């Protein structure tokens, strides 16, 4: 993990990270699943587990990816608009 993070050290920290979450079983049901190199169930399980480390960050928002695109977009837009309205001048934080 330290090696993975090292490439982003010192970059500006995002105010929001949108995390679209879906179970591997739901991903497997999507059309053409498996046609991409990384669309392998075991690999997806490992990635999902690895991302749990980051999900504890305050700027991460989780969204269920198993909904319509329009519904998902509306929910994300709602959160982003609140964030923009609350935006105040502040010192920019850096990653790691």
C-alpha cells in the first residue's frame, strides 16, 4: 500500500471521492462481463477488499451502483451541490 500511495504523495487532496459500489455477483450479471482484462471475479473481489482502506476517509461518499443511471446521477449531483454550497476558502490539504 505504501508503494501504491507513493506516486500521489503531495498531490492536492480531493474534496470528494465518489465510490460506486456493487457486489461482484451483480457485476457478473452485466452484459459482456469478463470481456475486459480486469473483469475477473476473483480480481474484482481483491480490488473491492483493497479499497476498504480508503473508504474510511472523510471525503469518500459511497453510492450503490445497482440503480438506474439517472437515479445515481441525481443522488451524486445532490451531494456535490451541497459540497459546493458549503465551500469556503481554506488551505488545500495534500494526500498522504
